[in-house]
């Protein structure tokens, strides 16, 4: 492991941007492309939003923890909540499925995360919580040296 960070915060929607910015700053060590950074921010946003909205029903009391690890040019992130968990993980991972249709949720969160991550794993147990783990290899942008 070359570097790591851990951030914990209350399950309120305003903190989704905090998580996104913290992980974006952490990833910037690798000098990523704009597209890589945008994709990574989207994955973080989706995972954190799911924890807040689905894991804790935006109760403002639960804690979401984001842990990022850098190993070479690979960043791995785990987003953990100790909320209500996912009763049917296979169904939850299906495109367009949402347990919050009344909130006009698209049901594309896991699909988006899978498309942008090199590796995505979701572990969940009802009544215990959920951990979404993902990783991405970054291709550093090297600026030409001016002589």
C-alpha cells in the first residue's frame, strides 16, 4: 500500500459532495485524466448516495465510512454503512430496479458503478449494512517537459 485515507460522516445528503471531493483529492496524486476523474467521482457519488438514501433512509444519524487505498496506479475504495442492508442483492443490482420509486430514483446506480469501475463488489446483510468496494487503474497524464 502506497497511501490510504478514511473519512466518516453522518448520513445526510450534503455529505455526498464531501466524500466526492475528498476521494477526488486523494486520486489526484495519480494525475488522472479528466474522464477518469469524472468517472471515479460518479462511482463515489452513487455509492455514498445509496448508503445515505437506501441504507439509512436519510436519517441523519447513521455513519457512512469511505476508505480509499492507493497501490501503484490503482485506487480501491470501500463505502460502508451499517444501515438496513439489501434484502435481495441480485434484484437490487438489476438495471432500472429501485426500492424508492416514489423518490423518482432511476435504479441505475449499480449499473453506472459497474460501467465505470474496473472491479465492483457489493456485500450486504439485512439489518447489518452494506459495503460497496470498487477499484480503478489510472493512466497518469504526463505533461511534456519544456526544454
